[in-house]
């Protein structure tokens, strides 16, 4: 990957929207666990679905400026996010339910890992020109 001005701008925007997606996912996770009383796994899954929709819209329009087939891109985007969503749920299950770590720091770290994997998938497979 060559770091020209366009790539740097893209990384910056991806970072901004990645942070916003992470904040949304963590907030929704907190809302579902603390206010709704859902389990860690259910809360992770629900917060992930809503964050994926937000991420697709912002990635397509604001980061990668894609004009490709929206249905194909959404399918590819969703498939990649299913993988990273399952990764997030596995991390939460392992570290919170099995190893008994406190859930909020694990959720934040898990989301950072997911952001990195998602950028690679989006840049090189989903929104490539």
C-alpha cells in the first residue's frame, strides 16, 4: 500500500469513522447490558449489527467514495463483518465469560482489533476500484 495524499486522507477518514463506529458499538453494548439486561453475547451481537449498518454507510459514502453495485458491496461488506463480528463475540465470550475479565476494557480492545481487520477487507476486497 502506497502512502500518498489520497491514502493518508482515506486512512484518516477511516480512523474517524472507525472511532465513531466503535463509540456507537460500545455505547450500544453498554445500553443493552446495563439498561436492557441482555447477556454479553446478545448485547455484542445487537450492537454489532447496528454498528455494521452505520459503518457500511459511512465507508461507502465518506471513506471509499464508492459508486459500485450497492447490493454486491453490502453483501461483501456484511460477509466480512460477519467474520469480524464472530471474532468480537468469541473474544468477549473467552475473556469475559470464561476468563472473567471485566467486560468494558475487553470490548474496547476487541473493537480495535475488529477495526484493523475491517479496514484491510474494505480497502483491498470490498471497495476496491
